[in-house]
C-alpha cells in the first residue's frame, strides 16, 4: 500500500505538535510495510526521514505517484 501525506513540518523542523505527530504516523506505517510519500511546501533534508520519501513540488508543478 502507498500513502501520500501532506504537512508543513517534519523533524528536526518542528514549530508545534504536527511535526512530532507526522513522524510517529509515518514511522508506524513504514513498520507495517506501507510506502509513505510525505509532501512538504519546501525542500527539507532530515536525518529523521530514513523511513519515508519526502518531496517538495515546485509551484504549479505536478507530481505523479509511481
């Protein structure tokens, strides 16, 4: 199964609880064998994203889920 998630924060860039929740959700789904693609508004490099594919589309662009 594949899941496409949208969010605006992911560790280590956290301004509230959403980043922590997104990390926990993506980690748990990954452990269950789910392939998670996480969409952020801007490109981010995170050492915490070993279990999830992070993408940041350019404005007006299109992302095809494989």
